[in-house]
C-alpha cells in the first residue's frame, strides 16, 4: 500500500568504470564540464540518463540563446562560444537581434555536443541514471548508476553534478533550498507563412494580440506564452510557455505536467490555425520530449551568490566565470568558485541551474550560456582536483583561472 515502506536487501554492485572525474548529466553545464576536464588532461566519464546530450537545450526544445557579448566585450567565451561558432558556421544557428541573441537547431546541437566531447577524449555513458553515491560521507568514492544493465558503481576521484536538479550533491548529503518555478513544455510548429504572420502582427497590419491571448487562454498557460520564428528552419515557429508551479522532483506531478503540456500545445495550435494569419496550414512538428523544469534545488555552497552581489558587480578572487542577464543586457557579473562547491563535501562540484545562489540570482544564472561557462569552470577545477586526491578546495584558484583564460573563457569583469 502507498505510504508503507519495504527494506531493500543489501547487495554487491559491480564497479563497471573508473575515471578521474565523473560528470553527472550531459546538459549545457555537463557537456562543457566534460570537455573542459578532458582538455585539462583528466580521464572524464560523462553519465547521462537520456540518449543524447544538450539537456533542456536539445530535448527540452529551449533553442533561444542570449548574447555572449556586451558591446565589444566577450562575456561568455570558451566552450560556449566555440559551440555557437560551430553552429553559426554551418547555418545551424542565426542571430535574432543586433545585440547577438541566437536561435539554433536543437538537432545540430545534439551532434555538436557529441562531437566536442568525443574529440576532447572523454567517454560517454548514456541511458544511465545516477541514483546514489558511495564511500565516505564527506568524500564519496563514486556514483551508483541504474540502467538496463542493472545497478552498477562507477569510481571517480571527483564528482561534478550537472543534473540541473542537484540530484547527486543532494544524494551525497549536501543541503539545498527548494525553488520550484514555472514549468513549461516548448513546441515547434511548421508550415507557417512567417511573412504574413509578422505583417499581421505589426500594428498597421491590424495587430494579433487578441488572437494570441485567445491561444494562451485556450492552452491554459498561466502567465506567459511566446511564439517566435525559428530563423534557421524556414516556416517554423517556436512556442515557449509558463504552465504551473509544483514539486517537480515528484514523478506523479511531472507525469501530469507532461500530459497537460502536450494538450496545451495542441489547444494553442488549434486557435492559431483558426484565427492567426499565416497559421492556417500549420502542423505540430514536436513537443519537447524532456519536460521544461526551470529549477528545483539550489545547493548550499561555500558562497551563496546573491542578485544584490551581481548588481553591485562584486569582484571575487576566486571568480571562475562571468554571466549576464537576459532581462538587463548591460548587467554582467562574476561567478565565484565558492558557489560551485557544496558545503560539507570534499570532492564534489555543482554547475548549472542548481548552484549556490539566491532565487533572484538564479533567474539569469540558469540560462544556457551561463550553464556552459559554469560547467567549463567546474570541469577545469575537477581536473586539477583529481591530482590532489579529489579535494576541490586544494586546487590553487589562480592556476584554475589561468587554465580557463588560456582556453578562451572569461573570468574577470572588464575594468
Ligand atoms: C521552458 C523553458 C524555457 C527556457 N528558455 C530559455 C531561453 O530562452 N534561453 C536560455 O538560455 N535558457 C532558457 N531556459 C533555461 C535553460 O534551458 C536551462 O536552465 C539550462 O538548459 C540548464 O542547463 P543545465 O546543464 O544546468 O541543466 P539541463 O539542461 O537540465 O541538463 C541536465 C542534464 O542532466 C541529465 N540528468 C538529470 N538528472 C540525471 C540523473 N540523476 N542521472 C543522469 N543524468 C541526469 C538530464 O537528462 C539533462 O541532460 C529555459 C528553460 C525552460 C524549462
């Protein structure tokens, strides 16, 4: 009966792999951590629960990226910039405004993410969930994974948690703040007459705000429904939305949201087809196959980055990355290594949409490009820690900053 407990018998687990660094989760943060760690000379194994890399930026159909620059200053360099240059060079990404925001093809990002990891010499283990850690309470010796092959162990000197939800740090005993914000289920529709739609949207074309609002209402999106052209895919429009808040670590809630999100996308499309100029022959290409969880846990780290710190442009001796803010294009801030180190754990780092911060600071931090740059920092520090019995606090910060800068990452605010 639900509510009762059972006792699972103890069992021996096979150790199926060993690595200097195990990166858990292959989204933007995990991909960058893997590449950076391998390029810094570590033997890196990336463990991902699904069958592709990219996380929400591929499976979640989150395909719009804020600018990597502020005027003449590079804000996000390194692996994030390299990835976008790769997509732009093949026409698989396009700039959507003069400030440098991009839209990209998620299938292309899957391919580029595979290639960049493999070329760096890292090993990938897809279709494997990280479900636990083992070893000392403050110094785990590795992670436990579950897959079609059963329950297995992977030994590693350093663990980098890039699961987005801070799953591994939490399993290892790190404290965290819950932060369940609006979930969404993006989608793409094809065969839209983009020119006619945009002409109709302009005020002198009659305006389409009421039709858009009718589509939002039909879908039941709580606060936000946006549609925009996917410039790299002719006739394709991307839908993004805010559905609801809830406990998004609970599979029952996630299941309800998947069903509701798919229904909502079709309800929105029905109204668009009936009433929006240019959408008469539109059809649903896909709804995201990875539900859009924006945030669940913020791990308690050595430093809790606050939005006030960001606004004050606070400088840190251990700054390992810069970030910016899609809501305020002029805001650029430093991200200290302390925010990537969970309190009480010796050989674990976190990167991505679960680092140590306050709720307001997480809003820009969780954007894809910031996750790339945090991942790159975590992977670099992890590689250096692997030579120091895994202890991330023993890594000379200046050496990490120098390695990152040499690799094209930006770690200091411009003067
Ligand atoms: C609806 C929506 C719209 C958004 N819009 C934008 C936008 O326009 N622009 C922008 O830049 N950002 C946007 N974001 C934010 C951005 O997409 C994410 O915050 C970013 O992708 C987070 O990167 P990450 O690597 O930290 O986590 P994720 O992208 O979530 O990647 C985590 C990876 O870890 C894997 N994983 C999770 N748990 C485990 C486990 N236990 N074991 C093994 N693997 C695991 C997952 O499968 C996934 O591949 C949006 C997010 C949502 C949800």
